[in-house]
């Protein structure tokens, strides 16, 4: 039940429930949504729709008659209610499964997003362009086929980083190692024992002693004009040095020169190789072992060449550099291929980045396969269960349709509109309304019309506002408990009833009767309808309904107030006790911004009139008002409004200008202070 003054928004609530599809309610909704929900609303629209014509649609209700049909009807309604409960249970179970499925999906999306975040700060982040939501990322991964991959995220990131950081200039290709001087290593001259000729009588002794290398080296140091032996100091033969020179003839000299040439050439080639392999381009871990081996080999071979030159008669064998150089050039070839491939990519960077992206997604698909498989297994199982629930709901709907058909068939056998006519007329008589009745109108369609003894047409227009409200409400009660369609198969226990101010134009004499009718025809028994909304501004009716609602164990009370917008807040039955207290509550609501401040003057006037008339202190009230009006020019408008003696004042009595609640309430408090009733003010405003 909702209580609120006129203009707070009660009618809007009723209108919305009556026609939630209206465009002005496009931002509103009802929970839980149910397109089959049947609402019956009593408001001015109901009256206009049913009483603007001279007759009203007949209301079909059950009456006693065919016992067999009645029993079949009751059994079908009970079964239909049972099926409705079963359907709701299946729907709830389906919703729970759907919630589990949603949670499974969200967990999968979170796991996949966590995998994505690992690459947000890497050179592979460009692969996620336009995939800025969890759902888009999942759609991308789910669209990929699982394929074997040889790439890793690390190698792909390195490749992408190199390509993205590279300019449009191609990288130079790493040169191979070229060493044409390696033929020196195979020269026959190195294996030859180079010695003097046999054309001298000294040749034989020199060869026998094997010291030609020593004699050759010493020969350049002696004074050939001195005929004394540098060792034994004996006199040499006159042709000694000539004969010694014949030992080292021109052939020997040429071979020595060739040997020098081999040594110089090889050392130059070794120096060139060293300059090449010491360049930064070759300082890679995979090159280190081979370069170190090459350096040792070259040093060794150069040393052997120097030894050969020093002792040409001793054969030497150089170590071959072919294997080491071939190994180095194999490594160089790998780098050359990389550079060539990279240069090709630089020429078409966009295409190659797209290829990296494609390879990356294949890797991500492999990395996410376990979570994909796990989520899919859960989803498939839930899909199977949800499908089973849908099938169960469809089966229940089919069974319910069969019961509705049974209800329709049997209701047609025992329903008529005469029962409602008798009920309405009996209620009119009970309420003491004489002079008009509801009668059945003859015709093809079952309809009612109001009739006076001397008037059969346009009777509704001749009724008072109170009579119009009463007859329309009695008709509404029949609609609630009956059907406008004799073939309807819907359960009345699923209806939602809305009653908007049923006694707005009635005398207080009928408030008790209307409250009693609502309790007996709408609220009792408690399962007669699914839900009931009662909206009223009438405090007397509110209290009468509370007396009946004390018997109900599931009733909620709300108060509607309005400032700029309407507010609906829960309340207790003791929150609104009588009209006088409601005036005080209205002032407190305006002070708190829950209702419009424009109500303040009227509420203050009502309070002052009620209270000071009750305590017979009108003279003291008039004196206090006069004093406050003289002290405060802003209080004069309220003074004129409250003081009945000044109603003839030409000044607009309701023109209060901009009302400042705090100021008005304080001046209002002063009225009670100056009349000695400050304690009463404090109690009412507490």
C-alpha cells in the first residue's frame, strides 16, 4: 500500500503498470520481466474506457450448475497452477545454469586476458591492434585452428623488435673469409732440404757435417780478403773462399728468395685475415671458437715459415687452414642469409610484420589451448543441461496449454454474466444506493448497462461523482474476479491488481465499505491474486485498510513524496497517524527536500487553525502573528494567508515568492514560542 498527498506521483505508478509499453515509460522496467503478466488496474483510465459508452462489457463469472464441469475446472486449474510452479522451477534452474555459464565464460576471458597482458610491454603488442576488449580477444583466439608451431614468443619478439626498430636502409652483408695465401701451406719448397751445390771440393765435407745452414749464415760475416781461418787461425788456401762460394750458387739463392717470398706472402694474408676477424661484426659467441683456432694456426704457420727460412735445409709442414676457414664461412653464411632475409623484410616491412603477427597468433592459440578446451568442456556440458531445461519448459507449456483448453471448455459450460449483475446490484443495495441498477443488455454480445426506472440511456452521466466512483469500482471488482472473455484460460491467481484512490470522490461514509470490499473481494484469501497495489491519499481510508491488513502477514507500506522528483520510501504503520500529524510531516519533508517547499504555507495554516481552535487560544495566535508580521516583512504574506480576517486583502494571498524553508520554519516556531506552546512544537517536529 502506498500513501501520499495529491500530486506526489501515485497516479503515474498506476498508469505505468496499466500501460508499460507507452513511449513515455521507455526508461522504466518491471522485475522480473514477464510478457504474460495480467494486470487489472483501477484508475480514471479504467473508468473512461468502460463507462464512456452507454453499456459495459459483460463479466463472466462462475456459478453453480454442472457439478461435473465444475470439478473438471477445479482440477484443471489446480493442475495448471502445479505446472506453473514446475515451469518456474525449471526457469529458475535454467537461470542458475546460465549464470554458471556466464561465470565460466568470464573466468575464461580473464585467463585469456592475463595471457595477453604478458605481451603488452613487448615488441609483439602490435599484434593486438583493435583487440581492446576481452570478448574480441576471445573471438579472435576461438576462430584459429590449432597447428604445430616452431616459433617461441621470445624469438618472435626479437624478430619483430629488429624489424620495427630498423630504418628503411638495408643492412650490409657480412663478408666471407677469403685466404688465397692458403696455397703456401701446400708449397713443395717447404718440404725440400735446401743446401749448397756439389761443384766445390768443400761440398762433400759440408754435406757430411750437415752444417750448410750454419756456414751459409756465417759466410756473410767473414772478411774474405783475410786468408787466415777465423776459427783455427791457420792459413787458408788461396781459393778457399771462392770454392766456398761455389757451394752457395745461384740456384740456392733463388730458392732462398722463393722461400722469403712465401713467408712474406703468407704473413700478409694472415695479417689481412686477422684485421677482418677482429672487426666488431664477427664478435659473436658462435664465431669465437673458430676465430681462436684460426689465430693459433696462423701464428704457428708463420713461426714455421720463419724457422724454414732460418734453417732451409730442414723440411717443415704447415697446418692447413682450409677446415677452419670453411667452418667460419659456414657461420658467415648463416649470418648472410639472416641479413639477406632481413633486407628483404625491410623492403616490405608491413607484409613481414603481418607474417610475424600470423605466427604469433598460432603460438598464442597453442598457449591457450588448455584453457580453451577446459572452458569448452564446461560450456558444452552446461549447454546440454540448459537445452534439457528448455525442452522441459516446452513440455510443461504444452501440458499447460492442454489444461487451459480443459478450463476454457468447462468454464464455458458454467459461466455467465448474470452472476456479476446480481453481485453488483446486491452491493449497491448494501451501500444504500437507490434509483439505478445494472441490467443485462439484449444483443449478440453480452453487455451491461445502467438503468433507472424512468431512464435507460445515459444513466452514468447523471450520477454524482461519488456514485460514479462506486459503480465503476464495483464493476472493477467483478472484472478482477471474472473474465471479460468467456474463453479465457488464464489463472486468476496470477493476476496483479492495482487500485488507485478508490474513494477519491466518496463521502467518508463509504470508506469503511470500500475498504471492507477490497479485503473480501481482493485480499482474501491471500492467494486470490499474485500481487496487489493500493495507492491512496486519504488518511481515513489508509487507516481502514491497515485494520484489515493487520490480518495479512506479507504486506509492505510505502510513502510517496515529491520535491523536484517523486520518492518512494518504506514506512511503518505508525508513521502516519492522522491528518494533523500528516501536516507536520509535510513540513519536515519540505525541509528535507523530499517534497515541494510550496506546500509549507498551506501546511502551516492548517496546523495553526487545527491546534489553536482545539486549545481555544485564537486570540493569542492572532497577537503572535501580528507581532511577527511587523517584525519580519517576509512573514507578512504568510500572516495574510493565515489570518482569515484579511482574506479581503487585495494582495495575492498565495504569492509567497521564493520560499526559504529554514526561515519560514523558524518564524513558524516563534508562533508557538510566543504563545507558550514551544514544547508542543518540539514534540511534533522531533
